[in-house]
C-alpha cells in the first residue's frame, strides 16, 4: 500500500489512538530500519506515526533506582553519555556500534528492539543488564523484561496501538560491570554476524556472585543461557569455569547460515566473543565501577 | 620589456580546475540535471534468471493516467550494419541491443524487459506493475562447471564456440577459446626440475562507483536529440544509441556530466537508449536514474574466474615454462576479458615457454563490463600467489624470485608485441629498497609481495585550444574526466605554451563541440588525449608565430615562441604575448585556434610492485591490512597527487576484492547482496594509509614521457594481500574473497 | 496527501510540500533544487547524502521530508561562506584529495560534524568518524590527511584568536 499519511502526535494517548486507528500505521522512531524496509517492500506501512515529538520519548534520565532512556533517543546521545558509560560501558558501546555515525544520529533503542532483528546490537547488552521496557498502549502502560519483547525475526509482542516508550535499566551495583562485542567482517557498517554480552558482579574477593550472558545473531531471538550463567557463580572466573560456560552457551546456539556467515562460523565465534566479553566485564568489575 | 620565465608546471601539484565546484556541491553529475516538462523513466526487470519471453502486454499500463510512453525491444533497431568500434574492443550490437532490452529471452534476474515514462517517479513504478509479461521459465546456469557441462541448458542457440580446432556441431555456453603462446611448453616442462600447479578462484566483484547510472534525454520535434549522462565515453553513447535506435549519430548531442566513478563500468549504455526512445515517443524530456539495487543486479561487474596455473622452474628459481587455463564468466552475453587476462598473466616474466588458454563462458548472470584492467587482477592473483608459493617451497625470497625472472626490454610477449622501455626492474628495486620490505613483523602478521602489469591503450583523441580575449586559453577535450585529467591536460598545455597553469581553462566538451574521442578507459587519457592537447598547442603556436610575423611584417622563420611570448630573433623590440595577440585578432586575420587529433597505435605498458602486511585473528578469521605500499612506473607523473590517487584507489579496490567483496547468488540466480550493506567495500576505518612510490621510466613516444597509470594499480593487490594473509595465518587459501568464515575454516582445518 | 512543511535550510526559511514518504533527500534534490547532496544508495549505507539536522550528522535519505518541520538543516551548499571556503573544503583541494568527487559533499559534512565536537582527532578517530562515507576512488588516504590538516589549521586560527 502507499504511505498515505505522516502524523507527529504530541502525546502518548494521541500516538496510541493513531497507531490503533490509522490503516497500516507503523511507529516511526529513528527510521533507519523502517524507511529502508518500506522502500524495499519488506514492510508495507500505510502511515508513519512519528513518536519523536512526544515528551519523554527523547532523553536520558538518571533516577535513584534506574536509568530511564526515552525509546526514541538517538544512539549518538547514548554513546556520548558519560554517566551511562560509567555504569554500563558495554551497553553504551553496543549503542555506539549500531550503524555509521549518520545512522547513530537517528537510530534508537526503541527502533533497534522493535525491529526485532536477531542481530540487533543493543539487545544482548540490554538483556544482561536486566533492562525492562515500558510499553504504552490502549490499556495504559505495562512493563516487560527486554528479552520478552521479540517473538521471532521481525515480530514482537506489541499489540495494536502499542509502542515502546522507554527503556529502564536498574542501577549497577559496586563491582558490577558489563561488556559487549560483536563480530563483523569489516570494522564498521556491517550487521553483527554474532553479538555477545556479559554482565558480572564480583564480591570484594573477586568471586563472581552474579552473572548473565546473552548472545545475538545465533538464534531467532536473543539467546540467554541460565545454565551457562550458573557455572560462573562462585568462581573466580578461572579458565576452566569460563570454558565450561562457553561450552554450554555454544551448544545452546541455533544459528543459521546466510550471506553474512555460516552456522559453524557463528557458533565458533560466539564462543570466542563470549570468552572475551567475560574477561572484559570481569576486569571492569574488578576495577570497582 | 622583461618576459617572465615560465617555470615548468608538469610534475607540480596545483588544485584541479573542477575542484571548487566539487567541494561546494555545485558540480553537476548525471542525476543533477532537469529540464522543464521533464518526466520520469523507469525500467521493468526480469524476475527470472533464464526464461523465454512469450509475450508482453503493455495495454493496461498505457491506459494509466500520467503514463506517456512505453518501449520494449520492438522499439529498437532490428539489424545493424557492423559492430561498433568503441573502447578497447568491438561491441556486438545484437548482444548490446538485447542487454539494453531483452528480446527473445531474459538471461539474468534483473534483465531489462520494458521501460515506461510517466509524470512522476511513483506513477512510473506503478505503471511497471501493470505491464504483463508472459514468461516460460527455463533452468538457469549459474557457474562455470554448470555452464560447461555437456547437458547444460544453452543460453544462446546460435553460440557455436569460436577458436576450437573444429567448429562444434552443437551450440554451447562456451563462447570462445583463445590460445596465446610462445616457445614450446612440452620442452619447457621437460627441462624443469620442479613443477607446481595450483587453481585459484575469484568471485565476481562490482566496480562499486558511488554514483548510480543516470541520464536525461530530450528529443526535439526536428529529430535532434540531447543527452546528458554520466559516462566514460560520450562519443560511444552517441554511437551506441544511434545504432540501437536507428538514428543518425550526428543528430545526437551527448554531454558528459561530471561522473561519480566509472572504473570501466560506465563504458557501455543501459539507460540512455531507453531514455531517448521514451523521449521520442512522449515528446517530453525523460530523466532516468538507477537505484543502487538495479546497479548491482543489472549492470556489469567484473568476471568471476577460475584459473589454473602450472609453472616449471629450476631449483634456483629460474622459471622455464608457464601454462594457464583461464575460465572467465562473461555473464549473459559473450565478452569476458579472458583474452586481456591472457595477455597479462605471464607477461612480467622472462620464462621462454608460455601459454594461456582463455575461455569465455556465458552464465545466467548480468553481462560483465570492464572493471579497471579487465581480466588482469584475476590473472595476477593466480600467477603471483603461485610464485609466492613456489618461492616458499624453494626457500627463495619472493622478491628475489621476481628479480631472477623479471622480463626485460626486447622480450616478445605471448600477444605478439615486444616489450620496450619498461620499468619493471626499477619497480622491483624500489620495493627492495623500501623500508616496508624490511620492517619487522609480529605474531599473526604476514607479508606478501606481487607484481602487476597492464598494457594500456592509445586510440583516438581530439582536442582544440582557443585564444580568448584577455590572453587566456580555452582547452576543449573530449574524454570525460574521471581522475583529474583536466588538471593534467592544463599542466601539459601550460608547459607547451609556456604560460601559467591558471591561464588554461580546460573543459570536456560535448560531442557536438569537439572532434571524435574514444572513451576514457585503458589508462589512455593523460597519454593519448594529452598527446592531442600538446599537438593542439603546437598547432596554435605555429599560428601565433605566423600571426606575430604578420603583425611585424617579417618572415615567420624569425619568430620564436617561448615563455608564452612571440619574439623576433632579429629585433628585440618585437615582443607579443597572448593578451596582445588576442586583442589584435580583430585587426588581423581573425581568431586563433589550434587542433590536435591522434590515433595512437602504440601504448606504454606499466608495471607495479605491491607490498602488503596483513594481521589475522586466528580465533575468528578476521583480518586487518596493517601496511600497504604501491610502487608503479608512471613514465612521467604529470600531476603526482593524481598519480598517487590512482595508486591508492586501485590498491583499495584490490584489497576489497581480496577480503570481502563478492557477488552472492542464490540457487535461482537472484543476487543476495545488491546493496552496500552486504556488498562489503572497504570503509575508511578498514585501512591504513596507502604509501606510494612513483617510478619514472619515461615512455619515449609521448612528448612528456607519459605512461598510463589508472589501471595497473588494481592488478597486484589481491595477490599481495592473499599471500600476506596466508603467511599470517599459516594457510594456503586460493579462493577470493578471504572472508572471515573462509579464513577461519582454513585455520581450523590445518589443526 | 501532501504535507506542508516549514523548515530552515542553510540558514534560510524553506517552505515546501512533500508526500508522506518523501525523504529529505528527495525534497532537497527534486523539490528545492539543492543537488549537492547525492543519492548513492537510498538506504543509509554510503553517506553521500550526509547533512546536519539540528547540528546532528544524519543521512538525508533516512529522514522524511515531513520530519524537517521546525528543524534546521545544513547541506553542502551551506558550508562555504559565500566564496570563502571552509578549511575542510580548502584542504581537500590543496591535498588533491578528491577524484570523481561524488562522495565529497558527504565527507565535508561528516568531517565538519566531527571537528565541531572534537577539534583534535587522531587518524583513527577520523577514520571511524568517516566510516559511514564510502569513497571508491581515493582509498581514503588523502581525504584523511586533508581532514587532519584542516583540524590543525582550525586549531591554529582558534588559538590565534584566543
């Protein structure tokens, strides 16, 4: 269908109403995925509902219990936020990896999440940091864990009239740190062939008291592997413990072969990246963030 | 009166004349032109890689409001008088016509089938959807082995392989077999103490110009046609369009807009004949531009290849026999550069017994087009990688192996010419002396060296120079500027006339305003067009001397031209500069101009040596180019910055082809990566600085010693990078691209 | 149904009509006649349509014309001050860093965005800042040198005025 309308609502209720009522309505955040898909025919919007003029959709707010990031905040703002970077260097790095500097000027966490690509760079880091997503809709506001948004490639749990309004990340504790790495063939501009994130919490003796890993682009949705997390707990993240964690995570992978990489390659590199992010997160945590 | 001494400017680095427009956005490229009343053209493309066209029904589309014209193959000429000579090869007009608009069959996914003109781009696209094409799908042939299989579906029922000892009785997908040889191979291998044979493959790579094809065509009621297009050869656009549509060439005026890259890919026509046909039918100017996706799907990339090289040598590394089987994919129509590859594959080496067997093979993929030294990069990849493998096996330094076997002046080539005035030795010496060659390497790092060669081209060029009031010179040439050649022309003109560089105003004139020029390609512009420019300036000087003599009433033999001034050797008060001569024109015999026209049969070959350092991450197969040095013989660097630019740009194209660039087709022949996201060209952060060394062994046949430089730079990088990567990873990967999954696989396989 | 947009482009008020799905690049090139920004891919992968939107570096092909409402856009046509070139433009010319030139408008804008926030970038920073601008002719070498040289020149003249 042709795109018949562009609307820029100024409030959440107005946006909810437009998304529910305009035929073929699509929420427009940064547009860096949606516009490309509309041109290629991969998605077929009848109307663009631009969320960026709604108060609260843009902006990064430090609160007592969490950081609140407006879902349409451009990644360039996240990547350059000193406060966020101090607590979540991995998440901030991930946000700063999405696309080129030009794409960074528009791309948002909301868009990256709701586009629901298995290779989304922000998702593994959000998941390991236990981010929750605020969804606004006809029934008001609801909150879900970041890893619960996506049903499969390109599909989310969002119902008619619903959109992502904010991302909330609980404050990091002392000696808690994260890291994110992705594999791409060039140094920039590529979609992640594999993404790996880890968030670790250490005690004063350097023992791991909490761990969460997540992998991107190795399954239809972001992959969390609680059994892999578990083998790290209580250890000093020694070589054997990490190797065991990586092995469990690798066997949980369910990657595809496509123009960006083979399944075998993804599985192997997932293990390599996981080992590396655990080491980076551990080093950051030990420095007492 | 003191005459300012002209300080020679050839070899200096002034800013280019078109530079200010390009940094301010004022320069106009193919898609930047508009005319009042303009409408938009769009192309309907085949959804099948191979199918018969049973019928095309345009009635519904024609009835749509806003749709002004539709063209199909029926609107193209049926027959052609002769092949049209253009560029470096003759063009088969039957093939070109069918590539521009499919006739009996569609032969690749994306093949143009029809074109429409409508009042908006949106309407044009909607009209395409309303055209009904009835296809009979046929099995597609998608690689060399499939194409050569005895039971392969045949793309062209009239294709009987040329060049075989006996003409075959059945058609096939082997368009031609060409053999070039010298010496006695059997004897050569018999004398060899060590024989090595390896097979190397390259994927198809696109030239990757950032500007998609675009044009604007306007057909007048009197049959005069104007075309503005980004092209490497506007005279060729005129010739092809005229032939394809049955129009008189002189009725067509083509203006070459600024061009956003070509590299050989803009030496043919795709949109222009369609835009003209639509303009004639609709009576309106028609603008057409390709999407990036169409550029990838439906314009000509460089050939995918499989090359098997067998080399016989003595234990001390002396090469005796070199044999190659070169299988090149031509795409949907014959005409891969296998022959050019055969001319280059062993030419850098003095081995007396050489043979190259070149196979031109059609497959259901877009018809390949020239890509910078067409055929040579793939050939060099094979030979240079094998020689590096041979050097390792014999325990000889790879550069030393090249020294031992480098070809020399007086050596006959397999293609018949005898090399003279070459600079290979000088390039090798520059490589050996370069700090890069002896810099230390760390773990997981490797170094590769390779030699490149391209024979370059001469051909036809014309130029005119006109003296303008105020004493400035208007320089008209006719070869589109794709690398800075306007500046080089101005430098040569300035030195020939003895006047400041800034007094020359060069322009690329349209086809109605300057004499015939073969296209920009074959690295011939600084060489051949430069030659024509120098001739035009010399012609002007003769007229200036005669004019000064007439002004003074003396014998022209007394008049000298030096430092931009006419002087009388017998009377020192007689001094006339350009400004004065221009001012006097009205009282004398009128305006002063000079013409130059050349058709250069000989061209200066150029050699290069590249050194690459690559680091590999053994855990992931990722690689990084740490350092790259490009050394090349330019004959004479008219504008060193532009020569360096050619070396650097060609190196990076070669690096891309080596590491990540490839056309990926699915099982139905649909291109999987028709965009810059997944067709991975190098970005700024992927690369180090590219160091360059310009060697100057002047070519004596050119007034300034110029040798073509544009194409040789892409010949050696693939082998240099591949050899470096294999050294770093301890692997022997012979297939390009060296993408991380392939590299990792090889690393894991060696255990 | 066309949308009526009021924007500021290169410091001047601009008013135009556009379709809901028209990109800012379409508007610049086809409606406003500002053809300095180029279309290389229409999917945000080449950077040749780079512009500054409220000072932020973006691809004009990934912004809707409608989204320009009330916003400020800087295109290549607005970088020079009349005939006085910006140091970036000057240095690109001096280093002969352009060949075909099609990527250069985008490079100027992206490099300007970099230098506006980081006056002393090193080579790696410049390369990553320009990773979203494809160039096929130059291999990037002279472009990087020109940007570093422009940064130095701009620091010197800022220092001179301090």
